[in-house]
C-alpha cells in the first residue's frame, strides 16, 4: 500500500457532496510549484475523505490555504462514453493539518491570523474576550514575536539552505 504526505495549497474551495447512501464526501486538489532549469513546474495531488472528516475539512478550509495531508493511494478507472479507459490516482486522506490562509483572508470579521502550528487563534494575547482592549484604544507598543515553525518546511534543502517546496512521497510497505 502506498502512502503519500503532501504539502500544498488548495486549488479550489472544498465542497461537501452528499452520496446516494446518505454519506458525505469531499474531494480536493493540492497544488505546489517549483522551479527547475529556469521554468516553473506545478504539480498536483487529488485527495478525498468521507464522513465527519469531510465535513470538518470543508467547513474549516478555504481556497488557497496551505494544507498538509497524508493519504493512501487508490487508483480509479472508468470507461468514457467514447470508449476510452481513463485512470485516476487519488489519495484517501487519513490525516491533515491546516496551515496559513491566503493573504487578505479574514474569518467572520474578527482579527484572526495563522500561527506557525496551523491552528487559528484570535488576537488577544491569551486574554479572555472581556479583558481585551477594543481596537480603537491604543495599547503599549510591543516588539513582534518571531514565529518558529514546529517542523521543517516540506521539500529538500539545497546547498544554499533553501527548500524546493515540492511534494515528496513517503512509501510504506505493509
């Protein structure tokens, strides 16, 4: 069984679809770009999930958002009305982590921002909402804190310390 972990951005807004039997499914594509020999190359991976995971994923992610996802490969095949056999490789998602949202994306009017760990937290420095200052009151100016990621960036590091940002597969034999 092949397993892949991918890091990329959502190609479109995920949609929750109802199945005939009453279940739910969400299918989405992750895109990543890299430069090779002076040209930009965009790669894609298609993931899908069912049930509660599908509902959670669709309700908490937006187009362009950075996503880390792991899934098992499934090959699907069908014959078109013209008689052509088409084969698709997709990954049944077993784990995901939300990353940064695209620039300019806001959540329900509040001042939220992405943290290095992929969780969404409101600004308020850990204080309950009742103790926060309204935005029009001036607060003492503080130095911005430097974000430190919990895990290294996806991709391989070159000699200059840069990462290529490409998706790399992790193969698992069972």
